[in-house]
C-alpha cells in the first residue's frame, strides 16, 4: 500500500488537526506506549512560528486517548542554554500537560545510552536518553520552518531533539571527507544516518503558522493554516517541503533518506489527499546561504557551528548591530567567527563561543557555550575593543 499523507486547511489549530487525524485508521495504537515529540525547545509563545502550537498537540493527545493508547507522553529536550521549565511554560506545553493529565518530560533528565547505527556513513553511534526505551511508537510533531543549515526543518530533522544533551551540537560539528559528502553538508548526511535508527512512526507537521527566511528561530512567521499528517514521516516531509515551495529532491537529507529506502519523496508515488493539495502551496522565503547577505556590512565565518551559537549570533545582529560599527577591520567590514572548525580568519575577528578558542590569538575571543548576546557585548566593552 502506498504511504498516505493528508493535508488539511483551516483556521483553528485544534479542529484542523482533528480533521487530519480522523482520516487515518490507527487501531494499532491501542495499548501502545506513545511519545509525542513536538518542537518545544525554544523560548517562544504559541503562534510565533517557532514552536509547535499547543492546540495542535492537544488535538493529537485527545485523538490518541480516543484510540485507547496505553500511555501518552510529551517529550522534548531544549537547545543548549534554554531552561526546559521556562520553555515548557512559555510554549504552553506545561499547561496542556497539567490540564490533560499527560506526562511532560525533559528528555535530557535521564542518563544516556548509545545506539549503534548500522550502515551509518558519518555517524556510527548516537547518544539518546535511556527513557526512549520506554516507548514503542513515536510521533514527530514539528513546525513547518526553513532552516539555515538544512533549508527546511520538518519531522526527520525534529528528531534531532531526541538526542541527549550536547549530542545535538555534535551533529553540527561533524566533518566528512569529500568522497563521502559529495558536495553535501555533513549535517544532512548525519540526519539521514540518524533516521536509520530514530525514524518516527507517524508525522504531524504544524503548518498553522510557519517560519520563513532565517529559521529556525529568527525568521519571519508565515500564516499557512495547514496541517500535514502522514504514516511515513519522510513522505510527509516531502509533501510539506513541496507546500513550502521546495522540491523534495533538492533537500539533501530528504533525498539521502529516500535513497536509503526510508520512504518516497517522488510525490506521484505517494497517496496525497486531497489530490489538488497544491492549491495551498505558498512558497517560503528560503534561508540565506550566508548570514552576511541580510547584513551586508558583516562577514560571518561559520564552520561547524550549532543552532545555539547561530541563535546567539542572530540576536546579537538584530539587537546590537549598530554597536558593532567600531569593530570594523581594514576592509571596512565587521568580521565574526563561530564554529568548531573555524580557521583562517582575519586578525581582529570577533570569535564567539568556546569552540573558537583555538583561534583566540587571531581575534577577540568571547567565552561561552554559547555566550548570550548581551554577554558578547559586555565582553567586548570590558576588553576595550
């Protein structure tokens, strides 16, 4: 049977999600132990296009309880530097869990176990929380967003939030030889490796309000009013990407996952309902290939950075760009460096985060993992730079 993906348009996140889920017969959920993995790893309020809307998660919880699931748990691990209690409160997940009597867990608050990845090309093993063994059915419920490193972040990319603590950052810092990468980013290959052992059983993409441009957290919110659900997450991501205006085969981690037999990205081979779903296509502004593009007076040297450092850099540029004008170098531009594999930066570059430590003699080093934007500015001021 062909994989099935359902697209539903609506104004109300709860009802739209319900309508999508009701088109699936998931009788096998009875007595299963189910983990819902939303995108709730950042400090953002519902409807900003950053985190999964709690009403979408609530509709999913209600559906699973109606199916007499044995256990329903919501689980997430936040990006480095974000307090999970604060994030769960701000995103609405805490209030939802208490009202519904459903457990909400910080996936980082257990010891890790290692999972081997047979056939992994750049990842041979990963660390995940031990609690993951408690579940036999995982639902990935991401937001429809663009991403600076992977173009889109949907249900497969969302599973990176299941990795234990700093393991999430490690995926951004991997390097592979040219023969393996063949012009692709190491992160895309790592996501497809990860999918070999952390492939969710169902996907529910929250496209009620998405994010375009400089996603996953500092782009522009985009009202779509869509829910995309599917019984194969890769196929669901392919449809989601197409609705965003991207060809699935041009998204490297989707193409790689399809080549490994995890599902289809050729849309004609997927049962998509309704057949005229492309009437709801609304192209997203793609992420810039370089941060220097939206900030022409800046040169950003980024080699092996993680989302946490990128987030710091976005905030720094949005809030303090004018205060950096005194730090121009000989080319009349401000140079900033992030990432574990940084090298060959001009003398005087502002180096952000512990990963840039080895280059500190070349520039102005700001310690932190990562430092927040205000700490970067205080450090520059204290050094009299």
